[in-house]
C-alpha cells in the first residue's frame, strides 16, 4: 500500500513538472490564437477553440497547485465566453479587456 502511495505521488510530481514546463508554451498558443481575433476577424469555431484552451488552464492550474494561474485564466475565460455567446467579433472594449486579462494570466504564470 505504501509503495502504491509513493508511486502515485511520484506520478503526480511528474505530471506537475510537465505542466510547469509546458505552461509558457500553452500561454503562447493562447496569445497566438487571440492575435487572430484582436483585429476584428471572426471565426466562431476558432474562437471556441481559444475558449477551450483557456478553460483547460483553469482546470490544470487548480489541479497542479497554481491558484493564481487558475484564477487569471478563469477571469479571461469569463470574458471570452461573453464574446462567444454573442457569436460576433469582440468590440474594441472587449478586445482591450481580453488583452489585459491575458497579460495578467501571463504574469501569474511567471510567478
């Protein structure tokens, strides 16, 4: 039983390390995806992929012990979902808010 517990803990540490190593790349992918929409272009399917990428960070941040990443990703996801539900390109104000929240997520990931 103790060996099983140690093995599970080691697997969790490895998963956490994988998350940490991939975090900058995940945020870069989110930034790249967001850049496509910042100029006013619209693709509902592509936008939903962006929302899902951010949602995955909400969950992973919580699971792997990065509450600040999870919180900032949730704030970003909330704003993205408002746009997605409207199914129209984001307004200038929404673009500014999303860009600000993305920057906050990026800062949280570096902490």
